[in-house]
C-alpha cells in the first residue's frame, strides 16, 4: 500500500445469481482513496455504483448477490477476509455510509436524540452524560441551529435537508476514516444540496475524512471531489483527477455524460441525451460494453473489451480510440 492510502479496492467483482442469469453488477473494479481525499464514482443509474459501495461494507443482499472476487483493503487489511463480528465493529466506526433517502435509514418511532445516542453508545461504551454532550456538539458541527430542540423531534417532523444533516451527524459521530455518500443530495432542492456539500467539504478539510462520493450528477461531483472514476455497466471506463475528467475527458462515455449535464448557460433543448440505455447486466454486449451506444464504435470494439490502461500519468482509460 502506498502512503496515506485508506482504501484500496482491487479487482472487485460482485455478481447477482438470478433466474435470468448472472448479473455482473460490479465486474473487476479497482480504485484507491487517500487520507482526506474525495473520490467521485459517477455514472448513469444501474451501472453498479451502489453495489460497489455496499460491497465495501459487505452489505450486498445475499442471496442473490455475492462478492465473487477481489480485495477491499482498509489500511492494508482485507475486509473480505474478516469475520462478520469484526466487520460489525468497522461499520459505522471506521467506515460510515449515508444514503439518498435519509428517512428510510431512520426509525420513525424514536426521537432523533434516542437514535443518535444509540449509535454512539454502541461504538463507544461511554457514560450517558458524556454522550449527551457529544450529541449536541456533533449536531452543532453539522450546523443544526437548535440542537436541543432537534434531539426531541421525530424524523417526520423534520425537513429532508435537516434529516440529511442528522444522518451526516450520525455518520461522522464516531469519526470514521472513510465516509461513503451514495447520492446524498439527490432528493434535496438545489440550495439545500449546496449546503450539504459545503458541510461535507468542511468535514473533509477539518477532520481529513476520506470520501467515496457517489452521484450521477457531474455538477455535484465538481463541487467536492479530487478524483473521479466513471463507471459504466459494472466497470470503470475512465479514472483521473477531477479536472481532467471534467475538462479533458477522453472516453466517449465520459464525454457523453458531460454533454448531457445541464449548464447554466444552456437552454434545456440544447441538452444532448445519451442515446440508448445501460445494458441489462445479465446480458452484456460483446467487447466494449459501451459500443452499442458509442458514436465512435468500430469493428474492433465488438471484439475483445478494451482494458483500463494508463494513457497519461494518473489518467486511465478503457477505449481503443481515446
Ligand atoms: N437484488 C438484486 N438482484 C438482482 N440484480 C440486482 C439486485 N440489486 C441490484 N442488481 C443489479 O445491479 C445493478 C447495479 O445496481 P446499482 O449498484 O444499484 O446501480 P447504481 O447505484 O449505479 O444505480 C443493477 O443494474 C441491477 O441489475
Ligand atoms: Mg445507486
């Protein structure tokens, strides 16, 4: 492992064994996240982003899902070799995750205060009065204006933005080294979205928390990420620093994604949608998985799949024509 590397995912494969066949949701995915670094995982819906995240926490629904290959090294220790008991002490403590819909991860019948304290007690085994103060501090850290009031509220009494703040507060309460955010702002309005991203940026800068930030929105990606991996149909097709991905992308899929992202200086009718759809991952096209939708596709693209190779220092691309 290189210096400062927190997470090293190597050749990860997570498949679903269904009546329809084997769904290759994550199919040989590798990436690295360093201390205090945010890696964006971007791609259309159904490309395997969430399953990559759930694999890291070993929370893939099994059956029908199963991690069938690869390594997930957290500071050099392969999570795939751990006992479930050891894994439980890593979840929420070393690695936390926040989801798109905060309301689905909260219990509607307990107050925010009760749920937060429960999580913190589980990991810390501290005296109650310590925890009480900690909970208030952490709510202040996520800029909740009136923490004492919020602690006595139930989830349905809060707005989506406030609830997502509480989720972030819970996720960071044990100071994880890695925070996985799976479309954390997708359900929020634009201004709340910006506030949540700001908060995550602050966390990253102040606590040197590493982030795996999942989104289908390249705009959001640019606000927070240092590096980005573009995922298509279970594989990574381009991987580089964020500026290269956004300003000088090489892969036709990355270019198409950027072309389909709304910009302020553009009318809606100028937006180009990517033709076709993400393939069914149980019935993948031959060769390059993107070739049926690619404007540059040639005969060679239907043959063997192009490998993800470093074409420029730190810039990896899987395409014959990039
Ligand atoms: N329970 C399941 N059974 C079968 N296939 C599944 C299941 N869950 C997810 N998948 C498959 O995994 C693929 C990747 O899903 P996901 O990681 O959620 O995509 P993303 O987060 O990029 O939208 C989906 O296209 C779907 O076919
Ligand atoms: Mg998802």
